[in-house]
C-alpha cells in the first residue's frame, strides 16, 4: 500500500507521458496536458515544502543547541521578515494584504520586500559567488599541473581559450596578416570551441543522455525505487 | 633551485591581492583593447533583426542576482534591440528571482523608449516552477500556465497576449540562463518538439556544455556566452554598457591567472626530480 | 528620504559584501551571519513568489472564482497537501503518492526529450560530409568533430576492455574530452572573474563613486 | 508550319499557366500531428501585395476576420474555436501594387491524429533502447553474469589504502553535497562501501564528513556493514562518519579544516559537486594527498582532472559503482546503454559515409524538423 500504489502511479503517469508523444489523439494528448498543468501546482507545493523544512530544521538545531546555533536564529529571523513584508505590503507588482501608503513608498523608494531584496540579497548573492574568482586564481596556481598528457592538453586548451575569449587575445595577435588568420587567438579559441570542444561535449551529452534514459526507464518500470526513500 | 622552490610557495594572499588589483585598476583606468564579434553572437543578433516589426518574442529570465553581472547586460541589450525593432516581448522566469531581474532590466531600458507600453509591447508573466514539464505545458496550453501576469492581472486584459495559445504565434524564444532549469530545457521543448527558433544567453560556465546544440539543425540559433558575449552584443547594437567596460578587467585578470599557472608549472617541473611523488596511475 | 534610504541601502550592501569577502581570510562570525541572512532571505523570497506567482493565479483564484470549471484542480491541490505531510514524520509516507506523480511525469518527459535532443539530434548533427566545404579549417574541423564524437563515446563504452585498437580509440577519445574540459575550465575562469568585476563595479562605483556606475 | 503554330500556341498556354501559378496561392489544411482544433493556412504572395486579411466562415457566407497578415509570414495557424469535423471556409483578401482588391478562397476540415508521423524515428529509437535496457536488467536479475570492464581508477583505491596504512595517516571520503535523491551520491556511497571494507582489512582509519542528514545515516550504515563484511565489526568507530553542516561553503570550510589538521594520505571526492570542487581539490593537493575524484557534473570535472591523481569522468562514476556493487539493476542498465552507444556509433558511421556519397536518406529520416 505504501510502496505498491506509488509505484503503480509512477508507471501509469510515466507511460502516459511517453505514449502521448506518439498519439496526440484524445484521451492521451489532453490527459498528458492536464497532468503537466497539475505538475506545476504540485511543484509549487514542493517549493513551499522546501522552505518550511528549512524552517523546521533550523528550529530543531536551535532547540538542540547544535554547534553555532545562534546563527540559525538569524536565518529564521531574515526568513520571517521577508515573508511578513511580502504578505503585508506585497512585492513590486503584487499588492499585499495592507495598503502600501505613499509615505512608505517615499520613505524606502520602493516596497520593503524589494528594498531588502535589492540592497541586501543581491549584494550577498553576488558576493558569495565572486569569492570563487579568488579561489579560482589560487587553485589554478597551486593545483593545476601538466602532470600527464591529459592534463597538459587540458591546460593548453584552457590557456588558449582564456586568451582568445578576451579582448587581449585580439590585441595580442591583431597584427597577424589575413592570410595567417587561423593563428589569430580569437580564431583559435573559436576553432577549439566549435570542433574539439563540441566533439567532447557531444560525446558526454550522448552518453549522459543514455544514462538519463536508462534511469527514467528504471523508475517508470518500478525497478529503481530510491526516490521512495530507503531501500 | 631555491627560486623554483619559491615559485611553488607564493602566499595565496598575494594572489588574492593581485587579482583584486588586476580587476580594479582596469575598471578605473580603461585600456581600450579592441573587441571582435564572434559567429554565435552575430546569429542571435541576426535572428532578431530578421523578425517583422510587431512579432512577439518570448524571453525567459532564468537566473538570479548571483550571476547578474554576466547576464543582466545581455538582457538589457536584447531588450534595447527588440524595442528598437518594434518587437514585442513576453517575459517569463523559471527562476523566481528572474522576475526581479526582468523588472530591473525593463526599468532601465523603458526609460529610453517612452512609447513602449506595458501590456502592449512588453509583459512580465512572472515565475513558474516545474522546469521542463511546465515549458511543455506552456507549449500546449499557454493560457492555463499563465492565467495572469506577475502582478496577478488576467492576461486577457493585455493586447500583447491576444491569440497566444501556444508557441505558434511566437517569433522566437530566448532564454537567459544560469543553469537548471534554463536554456537546455527550452531547447528540448521549444525547438526540438515544437520547431520554433531558440537562442540563448548563458553564463560562461554553461556555455561550453550548450555548444553542441549550436549545429546545422539549429537546435540553438546562437549563443551569448558570459560577459564577453554580452560585450559583443553591446558592440553589435552599438550601445556600450557594463559588459564592454568590464572587458579590460577581464583580460588583465586572465593574464594574471595564466601567469600564475605558468609559475606554478615551472616550479613544479624544476623541482620535480628532487622529490618523486607517488605515481597513482 | 528615498535618496537617503538608497545611500543607506548601498552602505548595507557594502558591509555585507565585506562580511562575505572576510571568508577569504578565514571562516569568521561576520561571514557566518551574512551567510545565514542570505539563506533566510532567499528562502523567504522563494516562499512569497511561489505563493504570488504560482499558487494564487494557478490554483486559488481559478478555484474560488469559477469552481464548476476548475474543481479538477482540487486533485493537484490535494496531492500538494500530501507533499507537505513530509513535515510530519508519522505520516510522511503519504507524500509518496504526490512524489510518484512528480517523478513519473519527470521520468516520462526526460525519457523522450533526452532521447530526442541529446541522443538523436546530436547523432544527426554529427552526420556531416566534411569534404563538402572548400574551407580547409572547416574540413579539418568537421573531421575532428566526427572523430572526436565517436572516440569520445567509445571511451564511455564499458562492455569491452580498453586494449588493442579499441584501447587506442578510447585513448584518442579521452584527449578530446580533455580539450573540452580545458575549454570549460577557461570559460569557468571567465565566469568567476566576471562576477568579481560586477562586485568591484558596485564597490568602486555605487558605493565609493570612484568610477561612473 | 502547322506544327510550329501548335507549338507556339502550346508554349503561350504554358507560359500563361506558369505565370498564373507563380502569382498567388492560398491553401488550408488540417494542422498535422495534433489532437485537433487547428487548421494551418499557407500562402505564397509576392511582396508587392499588402493589406492582407484572412476571414473565416462556417457556411461560406458570413465571413469574420481572424487575422491581418503579411506576405512574409507565409503561414498562419488558426486555432480559435475550431471544432473537429466541421468544415471551414477561408478567404484571403489583399490589395496589389496598383490598389486593386483581390480575394482567394479555400477550405479545410480539422481532425485529431492517432499517430504522430513526425516521430517514427524517435519511436524506433525508443523501442530499441527500451528493449535493450529492460532485456539486460532482467537477464542480470536472473543471474546472468554481465561483463563490465574494470574502471582503472579503482585500482588506486587499494594502493591508497595501503599507503595510508604505511604512513599511519587516515583517509578522507567526501560524498558530494547533494542528498540521497541524486544518483551520484548513491554511486559515491557504493564506492565508499568498497573502500571502507579495504580500510577495515588494512586496519587503517577513514573520515567521512557529510552535509545531509539522510546521507549521514546511510553512510554510517554502509561503513558499518563493510567492517562487518571484513570480519572486524569491533573496529568500526561510529564517529568516523559525521555531519558538518548543510551550507555549501560552511561544509567546504569544515572539510578544508580536516584536511589541514589530519593531513590524510588520500582523499576521495565521489558524488555530486558544485563550485566547492576546486577549493577541495586545491587544499587536498597542497597537503600532498593522493586524490581520487569522480563526478558527473560536467562543469566541475575540469578542476578534478587538473588537480587530482585520478578522476572518474561522468558515466564512469556510475560504471564504477555498478562494477563494485554488482547490483543487477545497475549492471543491466549499463549494459543496455552500451548497446545504445554501439547503435549510435554504427549509425553515425553509416550516416557519415552516406552523407559523403551524397545520400541523405538516413539523416533526413532521423531528423524530425
């Protein structure tokens, strides 16, 4: 009951979606369309679930006084502020429960939700990933060695692309005459991207695609059940 | 040999500092290296250029502030080009934060185009979850996927949405994408299932994995990859902006990194014979 | 007032930027605080937008304004609520019914779409006649493309030992994979530097006003 | 003479026909391969014409306007309130360069199709692959032995454990940052099982920091079982598998700390990785550990390849997991996919040769658009 029925549902749903590709006629075509519409709503609930479980996990951590627990209070508070602002005064386009007075708009220049998003979140999020620029530089220096033919090839391709894909590439080899145009760094980089890179990526794409097909099939046929939790 | 030893042990804080300076200084004093337009960027430009005025195009904002520096300039340039050509934009987002990114881009661009009206030339339909499944649903029943715009107003109220039931009446689709769900899913559904042209702007991280789609079947018509792609596009529409300004900094930072890779490898080869490392292969 | 709040906002932004950058030195309380604010706001944003952009227009409003035409939407709503039951450990198994629909739909769609786009279309895109072109670079390039794709797939072939001619082919394949990893590496460097450019543009432009933003 | 007159007459006639045919065409037909409710209109009109309006009627008398179009568009799909089985009349009215009005009429029926003829190649491929994969899974389940080549990176596992024992240093295993619903995490944990057994046999130690609670319990179970299989359940230390934090960078900082403190003899990164891959690989490289990595994340493989001694690339991770776990479902699926790869390589070779000979049949058949 707890495992059999979900497996049967998965089978019918998966099979219906596949069959509707080849048989557009009713009932297959329209059933699969409604099913996809339902998916949107269910996935909406799944996102809500994600945020609520984050809330729950943080409460548990605080309750159990897990290491660094005071920090989790900050996460909870910022989550709550964001949700309250969003519900009460709405977002840029959405009206909230309360009327947003001109006084408030004049004060912040925008709604509170958008203010937090623009000044706090955008900066936090952008900075978080720009940290990687530094790590990238130090990792390139400390860990990337031409130890084998493979890694040598990797490094050469990387350097050529890094040169060719910036303005410095076109400046460095801009003097090369037209007849030797293939030596121009941007052209070399374009060639690498268009042919050997595409070949490698395509091989990966085809093999990974087959992998996805295999696992989808296993899921639909009920052979792969790890998504149901446990073995 | 001492010097090579030193090559291997430069303090990482020095590297951090150099990268910081390498990016900051060219931002303050620009060097003005020249820029060349590549084939894939040109194709995206041509795609829009060849559409008839009044055609509706779908642009999806599938990114968030973490990749804003790379993708926002593309969004702005594409909007500028579209409004200049009198194309009409239907905006969607598969990432919730894409809605705000779209609003910000529209605010910037619409100031230059006073006769562009919301609901007639542009509409922001907001965020939908579900990735590929939802795109597939739009393709069959656009109006039930998007009963309302991002502000909750029914789409029947807007002239731009007249007659849009699926992708049939849409000229082309452009996904500005920073990952999953994004361009890959749009290619799979909009082009490979429903045969409409798809173009894309992605982060540089994504670009190499998307290139196999740029082929003679035109799964992807063209691709703007990272800040360089954005800068090339700014050059094409002749409106230099953030991306163009960043190109010098980008070049200098790349040079610094290449230099460090070289130093590291010289040090490695010069000192390798002294201490053999266990060969794992 | 709005101008002042804008300035204050930029200062908050600059402070948070430095709080995150402090991680470069080492993990510290400022970083941890900034990180938790990031997580909290992000979750709150997702929550609000999911309600305003999905659950309201696609579920609540259709059902409440025109029940007779939209009562069928109660099915996904019910499944969605089952999904939320995951939060309660004693009945979390009921969420499997909703999960089954989600996983089934995804699996079905992935099966046909990956087959079409990533297998079939890639296959036909590689079926080229390199000698149709008169451009030497294109002839060489297309030959490389065909050979690279085939040898790359051979590398991922697991049913045969890599020895003899087969092993050599796989070896060629790995070289192509390495070039594409190198290209990916170069592009990733590019991406990360771009993000730093964006940050410094904020600090030097919006915050300090040294450069024109 | 008579003949000549005849030929002149004929050629004038033909010229006229061809002129007329070149002029304007307007046709309507059922939109193919859909579930009804749409008619596709196509026209070929010289660019000199303008004010093109399409009107529609059900009784050929009362026409209502449905669209204003241009010669460039060439097609229009009418899907507004179309009922299957009902005949529709369409009229295209336009104005030529001299301002003269003209109109053209056509009609069509809409219907839903039982088979989408565009998808034959997809169906054939789906059936071939589906059969191959299911066949091998079921034969593996029945106990048939399927050969999978040994992934060479796996040899290094034993070597690394041996080295760690010699040096008296621990090993570090990182199962990625995703949860159990990611196949890569499961594949990583399968390899952990094998590794932990070797660790138990050699009486070495292993640290497994994780960042998901579900992964924590599963990894603990797996390591414990491996010690049991190695006949040394007493040597299992439950705290060797431990939870750090859910946050991406927080987790990385934690793992980095472990690498710097414990100086492991070997580090294993097997699972799903994002931006943290290069930070981990860098720290590991600096500490001088043997590094073995494996992930199917295409954007992260380059960092591992450049900084690790051995990297399982993409599908190799799953193959290694199938090889070690000997699980029939995984092995069978892998074998079925291999059949798919073989089909693709052969089709591709045949296709390229045909293309070179100027025969486009195969390519056209496989390409749907």
